[in-house]
C-alpha cells in the first residue's frame, strides 16, 4: 500500500516536472525574437534624447538653435529656430512624431549623432547603416555632407558618405545608407559626422536611423542596393570585451565564497550534532 502511494507520488511529481519543462520551453520559444532587428535604440527619436550622444550642445525652446553646434529633438524644426520650416518627422509625418535637428558646426571633427553600443554578431553577412535626412532651412544653399562611421568610440572606420543633398531635400526626407560586411564579430558604435565646414546654413534633420542585417532593413529590396559580391569588408576597431584575467578573478572570488559557505554549513551541522 505504502509502495503504491510512493510510485503514484513519483509519477505525479514527474508529470509536474514535464509540465514545468514544457512551460519553460514555451516561454523560451515565445521570448525569442521573430527576426533580427534594428540594433539602434530610439532610432526614430520617439524617446526624445535617450540612447544617443552628440558633440553638439543640446538646446530647447524658441530660437535656442540659433548658435551653430547645437542640436535638439523636435516636433517641427521651427520649434527651435524661427527661420526653419514647419516640417514634421519622417516616422509619422504629423505632430505625433519627433526627430533630431542640428545647426551643424564648422568644426568638422565633432560627432553629430552617435549610437548606443551595438553587437555585430554575424561576420561575413551584409549589414546596413541607414538614415533619413532633410534640409530644414527653406533657403538652404550650404547642404550638410554626412559620413557613416563605425568604431570603438575613439578609432573610426568610414562606411561611406550619405547621399548628396540639394534643393529637393528642403522639407523632404531623403533616404541614404551605407552597406558593409564585417571581417569578425564585435561590439561597436556607429556615428554620423558632418564634413561641410560652412558657417551659414548646414542645418539638418535626421530620423529613422537603422543599423543591422541588410535583409532586415526596412529599405531592403526597395532601394538601389549594392550587389552582395561588391560589398566592402570592414575591420573596424571594436570595444574590448572583459579580459580573461578579470573573468578569472571573478571566478576565483565566486569559488572562495562557495567554499566559505560550505564550511559554515558543515560547522553548523557539527554544532547541532
Ligand atoms: Ca521620428
């Protein structure tokens, strides 16, 4: 009688165990992303000034962007500069969206916009860095010339230049991108840098930035993309990962803590006994 109860209990537990396993497997499956995605956080600027950096000075309020070398995240360019247009963002096209604007500096060493840290996990596969640009000054004649760069935050490798802007970009979003294949996996930042040193004009809007697998880009298949065979292989400087030595120190530390806990437990058992 007792034996039968035990086996029933065992079967019951095993059954519960299987259920838990299935539940965990289910949770694991549902939490996996459907496909690779945009590695850029806040690329559409819906979260305002979060998840990116700039060498320019952040400003907000009426005419706050009059000095060059300033940036803001706005609903309309005219919110921060009375000479600029009443242009909406590219994501929504109406007053519910936001985008990045800059009164670009004549100092071409400065970073206009720099991403969060990005993990390139698939070497040998085409990646795309894309952005939409707009000239926000209706009388613009000195158009910004931006370059796509990738690196570790101090050493940078060029991925290419953005599309040349002209009068058709005044108040209109222009799609621009650079493709590349990576020689090895690593952690990187991407950035946009302006190489037009003009004082006047040189004012830009920026929205819907993407970096990730080219096949997952929203522009994939609908643009004059380069063929896979002619892509440049990039070997940029990556952000160093924690060294083997520091991992070893953490490992030894953990082992000592475990050993102390075990000794304490054995001492406790002896004292009780
Ligand atoms: Ca936007």
